[in-house]
């Protein structure tokens, strides 16, 4: 593991990225960090240089900042609509750029503006980083909800890395909040939700899945079979089979 105050580097890919960032601290080179949202691009950029951060979606602000700053961190470099304008401005005002972008940024643009590219893979390819970040977010959430009674263990949380650190943090916070719900909390949440849904004229039939689907999902997890589930639920097995078929898309 390579330690850093912010950027997590446990996997081979992130360790190599952090090594590159540390080498670049004292080199006056412009660099682009490429990857999906939530993979740590901005954090890594701050490791390279402590500088003003601007969003390239607002190109006029970027142009105005050139020359006034020795270095800039530019996010969303792939959202620039007129690269020629920026190129001309940099000719007159040679500011060092540490940029972040997604994978849509073309090789031609990268070669035109940057001396080096660092690619950060998604978290689904960085298992060692996921476990470290999950523990970090779990401790962070428990501290934030210190008055929220919960006995949840991180091993019991289904970690979501579909949107990298963004979804990972959300899945942990959500699990801790939900785990502390009382029956009254759940009833009140459902009441608020259903109040917005009712009024179609056939509400009971259309909204019954909100009870049936979670119950069947939980039944599968706990009892493993429809036969055992039907027995525990106190309903006919054929009735349960019909419901499973009806809600197939949810299960």
C-alpha cells in the first residue's frame, strides 16, 4: 500500500497512478487524468498540485484565469466545445494545466495539450481500493450518524460500485440509515410515498407489489425455496408461484 492523506492507493493501478503523481509534483508538465466519475481523478490532481480548480464547462472563466495562476486544475476537459480558443490563450499565457476528463477525450486533443496521461480504472477493477474505501465510508457514516442506533456490520452491506466511489458511499450511508429504521419509520416513509402515488382509481391492485415484492425477496434469502416460503408465509404454494411469476421482473 502507498499511503496518502486523500488518494487511496491499495491496488496496483492506483499505486502506479500515485507514484506518477508524486513524481510530477516538481515537474512543470501539463497532465490529464482520465477515467469515469468517482474514480479519484480530482483527488489525484490535487496530489500533483495545489491550485485553483475550474470547470471546463465554463470556458470563459478558464480563459480569464490563465496568466493569473501558475497552475490550474481543470475538470471536465472533455466538455470544452472550442479547443482552439483555449490553445490560443495558452500560447499567450503558459499556465500549467492538470486536467481531468472521461474516456471520450480523443488522443489528438490529449497529445495537443498534455505531456502525460494518467488513466484511472473503475473501482470494479480495483478490489483492494474498494475494501479500503468501504471501511473509510463506513467509519465516516457511523460518526455522522452517531445518534442513529445501528448494529450493522460492513460485511452485511451490499457494496455498489456501479458509479465508483459515488455509489459506494451512497450504498453504505443508505444501509446504515435503513438498518436503524423502526416500524414507525417504515410506515411513515411508505405513507409519504403512497400519498404521491394514489389517485388512479385502481391503486390497491397497482401498488400491492410494494408489499409483495420485498416480502418474496426476503423469503428467498431466508428460506431458499418456494415450498418453505409458502409454509412460513401461511399461503398456498400455487398462490405464491403465481405471485412470483407476476413479479418476475422485480425478482
